[in-house]
């Protein structure tokens, strides 16, 4: 069956076209994410009412990332072999994203490895980081730094593989580069850098304080 993916010679014997316009899948998933974030915001307020605006946003970022990693990317890892023929909301999201990277429909080893680590290592770790932030755990910044480094590394490796293969898995339409690929992946480059910087400074201050106390003892 003919398909809209690149390269055009790509064999997708299980492919079935979307059963509804792709924007409906985006809307459905967006509403689900909004509900999760709304519930998370309520829980954060109940656990720690004095949580500052910046910390609240970081908490919601942890929950948002964990949800996407565990649900959306976890779905891909579990159903990657039959994804092209599936018709669920999550499958339609992946089939639309595959216009920017058709490797998601071919069980590509590099993509599958990155997504498996992201879903089943970073996903649960992000929930741990959210909890650590909410209860003011001393482990918060170590978790935040480690997870953010992992997110940044995974994103850069993924971007490098696309560049190295000369973008041949992507539709030539500018929308799929600037919106589907660049805009959807950039938060997992920008935000981890900001959080790594924050945690680096917090940990450095803590070490400096301990060093000063020991010197004065």
C-alpha cells in the first residue's frame, strides 16, 4: 500500500492510513496531558502550599516529561513492530510524527534503544524527581541533574543520527522539519540545559558551604 513516508521506497506492509484527521489525535492527547498536569498542580499545592512559581513549573515539567515518556514513548517501545497498522490515538500520533522520522515505523534499532531507555529509565526517575522536589528531599538536585543530563544526551544522539543520515527519513515539506521535528524536540534540549545549570549551582553552593564549615571547625 502507498504511504506518505520517506524514503518513498520504504516498505511498510502493515501500514493503514489514519482513521481520522491527525489534529484530533493531538487534541485528545493534549487534553489528557492537561488533565494530568491539572491534577499534579493540585497535588503539589496540597503537599507543599509554599512551593514557589519556578519550583512549581519544574514540578509540572517533571510530571509532563514522565507522562510523555511512560505513556507515549512506552507505547512505541511495546508496539513498535506493529505501529504502522494500529489505529489508536497514540498510534496515530506516532504515524503523524513518522512523517518527520519514518524510522519510528520500521523498528529502527537506534531509535528503539533510545526510546526504551527514555520510557523505562527516565520516566520513573522523573516521578522520583517530582516527589523529591515536592517534599524538599536533599536528593532532588542530584536526581534533577542526572535525569536532565540523560535527556540532553538522548536528544543530541537522536538529532545527530538524523543529521548523519542526511535527513532522508523526513518528508521534504518544511512543516515536518520546523514544527514536527524541531519544535517538538527542542524542549528536551532547552529545558534540561536550564535545569542542569540550576542543579549545578545548587550542588556547588552546598559543597562550598560544607567546605567552609569544615575549614572553620
